């Protein structure tokens, strides 16, 4: 339970979230290099013990309602208690969970989902009625549940149970990537008519509820009847520690065994020293500069290309991320399904950048770059890019914005800004940010022919043909888009040396991230 000896865990610091378009608490992201967190993860799993995990939390207003999950702590707790029909694998493709299988009709506007045999914590089977109740609850127009937008393609009035464990989902339009909807963040299945989540939540997940004190602690116990096999741990406790220093000190002091979201400086200080283990979820968070393509000077694609060529990506990764990441190539989703990895890696070319600016009549260009301390590396990246641009004759004025309103401010305002994003399928990145009517279209990329290509990809049944459409779309973004994507940052965790089974090929908010049912104490 909550330990009064940990005053640092009580401080209300910066929550691991932003409410805007690119907040990493909403989504994580990745691709890995090592199979497991540490060399001992291949040991024979050992049963028993309690693991204490420190996350940044949401204060006294926290809830265990999985449909209200927003922060990383919310998502990790929800994952322990509940299940979704599907979840994202390491490459952000949908993997079956409570759904045993799915299949579509020829026109991709009706999907039949078969549920696996699973039970809730009260022993009742998970049925089609529970799924439809859960999705209709999420879609309630009077509520603001996170997964509502993701479930929008489903006509829930027309969708129906065709058996106790089978559902026919009727869609509003053909959707080849419908399994992504089933895997959507927050789309958890709860028992029909469930409502009292904070006093006695009943899910079908690997752990059962024991106790919950909002803003402090949640304790769960192993579910021996879990459909995928009982967890190794006897108990799991989530401890709230908003300050990174509090999480690190609790880990070093043996008061927790798992600390979420450490910064690169902390990782460097402790990596290989033997006291704690550092786990890097490689290349997780997209790091970018965002150019507004509907206004000067970035309404000229020659200026955008010049900016692509001004960036020294390695210097940005080394300087802004302390080397904890990999360079980007102006495309989202490195390592994900459908990523166009055939395009050549873009290198800095100041001569060509200057020539393009001259052609565009933009010599001696001056532009304001909006940034903020809202995310790690933003202010450092702004300063580094300002110096790089100067070598091409461009003057960048770095403007510091409010941490509280940054994401809202940069969505419609300004011309150039620092930006980041976590994990989602490339298809979702396009639909949320790059279509004419996308609500978080921060680059103002609005092209009807591009929209039509997206609709074509969505209604293309053959996966190889669909991938070819996505590649054509990405080639266009690579040559003239508004995202200057210079890197992908590592997402860093810390664990006690006794912890085994933490998967490192697990972008935050994907299937194997925070899989505490697979972890054990050696």
C-alpha cells in the first residue's frame, strides 16, 4: 500500500500527459533492438511476490473506469484488470486478444468477430452482449470517452450479436483496417451494465481488484482463471510518483521494483552500474518540426524541402535527446507496418537548401519557431535547429510557449513548431493528422487527391496492394509534406535487478508494454 516513508511519492508534479494533439501520455511508440529487458529474462519464471510499479498519476480525480483511461498509469491499470478485443503488436499491427478471429465480407463494410472463451472475475463468461454494451457506452454522445473517435466507423445501432460469442459489426463505410478499431486505446470490454468501477471493478484481465486510493495506490491480485494463463506475481501494486526524481529514488531505495518514464540523463547515470536495470524501448517517440503548409513561407514546397535539407538529424538526436534515439526520415512510424523504408535517408545539404530558398524568393528568410518545456528535448531541439538554419541563411526566432496550453496553441497558430507523437498505426496517423477534415491537422496538409488515396487504401482488400497505396502517399509526404521528422526517441524504464520478463520490443501502450502478468521476481 501507500508508504508514508516516501514523501517524494506524494508530491504533485508534472503529470505524464499533455491534453493536446501529440501528448505522449495518450500514445507511446517504438521498435526495439534487444529481445528482453535484461540478460536474466530467459530464466525459468518464478511464481509469487508483489511487484510495486511507480507511475506519474492523475491526483485525487483518478478512476479505474477503463474507458476514461488517459495517462500511462491509467492505461497500465486498465490493462491489468480488463481486456480489449485486440491490441497492437510491436509493429503496430492488430493482434487478437478477446477476439479469437475476425473476417470481413467482400465489400469490407461488415465484419464478423468470434470471441474466445474467457470469463470475468466473477466467473461469468465474456459474451457478445458485453462487447456491444462496452462499445455503446464508449460511443455515448453525452460522454467524452477516449475511444469514441476510434469507434466512429461502426454503426452500433445496426451491429448485433449473432451468438453468445459472435458479433456482426456493421460499418458506415468500407474499412480494411477495421482490426485497428478493435485495438484502439481505451476500447476495453466491461460486463454488461457495469458502472461502479472505483469500488469493485470486474474485468476479464490477468489481475483482480483488491484496493484503490486515487492519486496514491492501487493493489491487484493474480487472476488464476485468466484465459491466457495466470500471472507469475501474487500481487501488483501501482504507486503514484509524479516527479521523475521520486520514481528514481524509490527504485534505488528498494521501495518500488519498476519505474516508468525516466529521462536520458538518469539512464546514462545508472546504465551498466549494477544497481538497477535500464530498459530502453528503442526509437519510440516521434520528434519533429511541424510546418504549416497553408501559409507563408511554408505554402511554397521549395521552402519546405529547404528546411528538410537544413536539418542535421544526428546532431539533433545527440543534442536534444542525449543520443537516446535514432534519426528520422520525415515519415511517421519507423519500423511500423506499411512504413516506406525504401526511401533514401535524407542528409543535410546546405548548398541545395540555399538554392531552393533562392528559387522561392525566400533568401534571408526569418521565421518564428514555437517551442515549450512541455516535452523533453523540445527547447534543446529548437536551439540546435536555429543554429543549423543560420548556416543556410535562415534566421529562426525561438519563442517559448506555455506548458499548459502549448498543444492547443500550436494546432492552429504559428507557422513552425516543435512536435512529438507516440505510437499509433500509420493509417491512424494519416487519418488523425493528414486528411482535409482531420481534427489534429497541425501541418494544415489538405489535399483532396491525398484524401482519395486514403479512402482507396481503406477499401483495398489485398494487403500488398494496400501497402503500395500507403507507400505512394508516404513518397509524397517525403518530398513535400509538412512534418520534418528528425528523430525517434527511446522510451526509458527502470527496474530492480530482481525483475525479469520485461519486454523491450514493446512501444508504450502496445500489447507487451506494462505486461505485468508476464513479469516475475527472481
